[in-house]
């Protein structure tokens, strides 16, 4: 009996060891396989706004029906959540909706380019794209790329409409002007066709505390204005010329897309409410994006595309912090520049 006990114990230990080895190998193989797979940088989410609208419409209509049909509708919805008919739109025009809410660095263009590419992959000539745009502007290269992404839609021959519910200023308007039609809510802020750059200079503070600052460059204008060195009039003049050059190209870009504008009147850096902007030709129609979509539901299948980038936790936290800081500065700017009701 003692022998059998020891033998059984030996076999149990051996079996456990074998399981541990096999399990470890499987885990190792899974890790290796996962490392070989290239993770997708994001995912495309598609929402049938037409189906959502019809379901809401049907639900509200049911409230005004007699009790029996109302009960039947709710029971059907519980049994078959997808029972509300969805238009497949094998034929006919479709309306693709993109939301763009841009920050100072225009990082949101990374998702925009994926959304535009997805639309162009399946778009037909009769389709339309609506961009619900909100931005107070930001870096030139970022918003320049954003405008170029929207230009891809027009180059393809599709109808592009931009809806401004709150603000499309500076770089935001650079993107908006690409559209054949700009729709704006009556009190949306539009314009600010200008260029601005500002920076503090700590030279006197460093000098006061006997701190030397050295900067070495090759090329006369490799650096113009600096944060820590002593700035002179020559550097300031060069920097101003650079700003004027960017402004000139900004005006030229807008004039190409909206040739009827009086650039001498609208390219002063001012911004206007949509009522005034329409009179100046910056906006075509006074209407909210909601009403625009409402007018399209009976005619077109309306589909919203959202490309969500996968970001590490540290990057997401940094982005949230950046948004909070940016939001604070934006609110301060608004407090200075925007009139309040109240």
C-alpha cells in the first residue's frame, strides 16, 4: 500500500509538472503570436442615423395611439430590437456624417483622414458628406492638413457640406471654406481670418540673476525671436514677415474656394456671428445641423462615421490634461473677446 501511495504521489507530481510545462509553452506561443500580429491603430464605428431617427419617430407616434397598438409595439421592440426597418440604400444618394471638434494642435485630423478614406472607398457620385465642424483654430500645418483632407472629398466629385453650430474660426474656417455649402447656426462664431503668434521672453530675468544663455545656429534666420536670448528689431521684422507670408497664403486659399468674398473686408482677423457672416458671404445658410439632417432623412440614408484611435493609458491621460488646459485658455479668451448675455 505504501508503494502504491508513493507511486500515485509521484504520478500526480509528474502530471502537474507536465501540465505546468504545457501551459507555459501555450502561454509563450500566444505571446509570440500576439507580438507578431500588428495591432490595429483604431476602429471605425458606423451608426445608421436614419434607423435611429425612424425608431424615435415610431416610438413617439406610438404614444398617441390607443393602448392596444402601443402595447404591441413595445412587445415587438422587446422581442426584436432590430425590428425597426433599416434602409439598405442599394440605390439612391447617401449622406455620410463626420464630426470634427478640433483643438489647438489639430490632433483630431488623424481620425478625420481615416474617416474620409473610409467614405471615399465606397462613395458614389450622388452621395453627400456633412462635416459638423467645431474649432477655434490652431497650428497652421495641422489645420492645413485638415483642409486638405476635406479637399479630397471635393476632388472625388462628392457634395461637401460643412455645418457650424458653435464656432469655426481661423483654422476652423480654413477647413469650412472647402465645402460647396456652409450651414451655420444663427449665433455661431465665424471668421478670424488672420495669423497670430506670441511668446514670453525671459532674457531680462536671466540677466538679473546672472544666468547666461547661449544659442548657436547655422543660417542667418535659423532662429528669429527666442524665449531666453535678447531679441532685436531685425529678428522681430523677420518674424513679422513670416506671419505676413502665412496670412497671405491663408487668404489665397480661402479666395480659391470662395472667390466672391471681399478679402480686404473679411481677412482682417475679425470674427462675426453667423447673421453678419452670411451678409459678408462667409456663410451660405442660417440653419442648425439638426435641422439640416432632419430635412435629409426622408430623402437619403444618413450614416455617421467615427474613427476611434487606440491610445495607451498614459497618452489618454496626457490628452485629457491637454484638453483641460486648452479649455481653460479658450474660456479665458472667450471671456475677453465674446460678449455675454445676462
